[in-house]
C-alpha cells in the first residue's frame, strides 16, 4: 500500500522570538524540518508534503529539495485545516502519516509501527507518558483501556488534565478515512480551530480501532521556544555520543562533545572535552582528539593525534600525523603519513609529503612539499599579490630555515636549503643553498639613545 507523508511546518513560532521560521532552527547543525524529512524518507513514501505558511519561501529555499510536494497554508486555521490543505495533493489509495516539523527526534521504528497499523485499516496514534504533561492534549481511554478521544488542554476539565498520557500529534490513517473525517471537522472548541485530533473520536464512532503506539518521551518533544530547543539539542547529542561510544570511542565527558553532521569513527578513538565534529567527518582507528578540537568535512587517518584547540576544515589527513596544539588546517589541505603540524601553524590548499613537518609559527598556502621537508618557525609562503594566488612547489628533503619568506611562484628542488631570514624570490636547484638577506653590519662602541637628553633637546 502506498504511503504519503504530510509534515506540518506552517507555524510562526512566536515563542521562539526569532526572525527565522521555527522549523529552520537547528538541532545538531541541521534544521529541525530536515531531521523530520530524513526520518520520513527511511519509510520509502510515495511523496512527502511539507505544509508551509509563515516564511514559506525561506523554508523552501533552505531545504531546497525538488522531490518534495510543497503545500502552502495561507491561513493558519488549525492542524485539521493544514492536513486538509495537503490532502488535495494526496491520492486516496494508501496511508497518510502526519508528522510535525518541530518534533525532530521522532524515531523510525515508532513511525514504521504506526504505518503498519494504518495499513491494516486501523488508526495508528503515537502517544507517550510524561511526568509533567503541561498543556499537551490528553489521551482519554474507556474502561477497557481503548483510546476513545483526544482532549486538548484548553478544552479539558480538571480530571482530564490529570491524565499523563499525551497526544504527540503523530498519526497514521488510511487515506480514504482521513479525507472523510477531515470534511466533518468544525471549529466548536476553545481555540476556534479545526483540530486534527477530533478525527480520533470520529474513527471510534465509525467502528475503527485506534491503536496507540507508545513512544519514548524524547521522541515526541516539540520545540516551541529556545529553552526547549536547547533541551532537544542535548537529547540529540546524547544519542549521537552514545552511538559513537558503542562503536568503540572513548569520551572523557560525553556531555561536552557536539556532533553536527555525519560521523564515521573507527575503533579505539579518544575524544577529550569540547570536541565539535561538523559535516561529514571520517576518523580512522586510534585517532585522538584533544580538548577544544573542531573538525569539519575532513578525513583523519589511523593513529593521528590532534592536539588541543586545533581546527581542521575540508582536509585529508593520513595515518600517524600529529597536528597542533592551536593549529589551523584549512580547506584542500592534504597531509601524507607522519606529517607533523605544530602550534600556530596554518595550512591552506597545500600538500605535505610523508614525514614533512612545520612545527611552529608558519603559514603554508598553495604549497606542495615532498617527503621529509622541514619548515622552520616564522616561515611563510607569500602566495597572494592582491589579485592572484601563486603556488610554491618543493621536492623531497627541502629545508626551510627560520623566518624565511617564499615568494610564489617558486620551485625548490630536492635537498634545497633556504637560509634563515631569507626572502626567496627565485627558484632553488637541487642541493643548492639560497641566502637572500641583507649583510650584517656591526657598529662598535655604539651609544644608545638617551631618552632624558632627547626630551631636554626637544624642550630647547
């Protein structure tokens, strides 16, 4: 049977106090709506229909997915109205699953169970039990324990408000039944809206069984303000770190690690505190990340150690490298096996061969170095003339002394040696020494400036 998914994402989110649409606020670096879309896709639906309203164009542009059937709800007249708008785009020959763009942690297994119930002709309703249900809708059951209706908080009497089982809003319904019940909705309630929840009582009156699917509370938490956003963020991060630890990663403090992307980790890795991983990151076996390390869209090879407060962005790092502390590895950097990048070294669009090292205070941009090269402290590649970028190419075993400026374009052949303090503007051949610095002068018995005498003279 075909499955169509409707995602309600039209709300303004006034309590967020934000110029950005609520469903575009991020969890783990990804918009909440995108989390829901990704989970929905795991169910292989025929189509997905996000219902948008407030800042709809911004939502559509941010998600940028042409496979979606976008539905605009020009007037926000309630959840029932939103689903009714979407049903104009849904065929009546399958099952409809209704999700919410601000409920990002709903699990795939829970949704599959709900869809399975609806495929059998029943109504699959996702519920949960909260210690403090606050103002959520309550599940009302009969003496036999069957679900008979949902009562919204504002319409509930005091006895109903004591019920701890809540309605998540997530429901799977046969399409034909859903269309029929939606057309029977009215606004006779405290908010004067079309409640989707009213279809539960209609289903019961039509002799349809409503089967509740019990979800874990964290799955159905909705985000309505910044406090809830932070709460859901921590719940999401706890899920991510638990997954990594079960895959063989040691974390000194999982509560101080943030995962904001798609992470693949080998065995026996170690994360110190305040590690942040963003985008697509692949770590090999035995990788060690020091405190404050930030890695984005990069591959790190087996046994590499990334020391404290090093940032890596868009780089490929081979095995057994040592990076940092306080290094900055920028996009298109490639480091071969055993490379050492030390404190306050920055690389950009550079390739360092196996065993090469720049241990401190250096900048390598648009540079290619061969094997076993040494770059001294204060050395830089001057790769930019204000308009164009130029490359520096070095062979194997090139030695770059302290405070050398390599003015690109420049070619340094194997075993070239650049003397400390040199500004090198011409190519250097194999086994050649380049010395390009002013001749030292020594003025003997020199008298230092006397500040007091200079002030007195200025006064005269």
